[in-house]
């Protein structure tokens, strides 16, 4: 009988009928072979995020009574960011804010601002 059993691909030459495991071009790897390439041993890649001291320095620079700690931490965080090629925006912002607080404190002391209270 012609056409029995049905030919591979069905009547219109498309996907085989009833064989869902062969769709999509997915091929299962043989047992024992890894799915991903294995990485060799070595030094881990350098982190590219913002250094923690830069973040801490920025936060401390925002608080009026800890501006001097923020200035110090931001300076160290900027040095770390330059060393490892990380983001240095928060470190620079912490330095600027710390310097502004320092200038305000010096102006306040020079004009006797604390005596007026």
C-alpha cells in the first residue's frame, strides 16, 4: 500500500507528527559531558563595583558631625577605585561634601558663630 506507514514529515513535509522530542533543534549532550566549559584555576576577576569605603565616606560626609570621617573614608575609597578601575563617583561626591562641611565649620568658627547661640 502506498503511503503506509506515513512518511517522515507527514503529508506536507513539515515536522514529524507525534515526535515532540525532535523539535526545535535541541540535541541532548551525551552522558558524562559537561554542559558548560570548565574554567581553569587562577585569580578571580577584579571587582568593578564602587569600593565600600567610598560608599561609607559618602554617607558619613552627609552627616554634619561626621564630615571629617567622610572626608577621610572618601579619600581612601577614591584611591581604591583608581587602583582597581572601579566607579569613583561616590568617592568624589563624598570628598566634595566633606570639604564643604569643613569650610562651613571654619567659617563658623572664624565668625564666632557658636558664641551667638
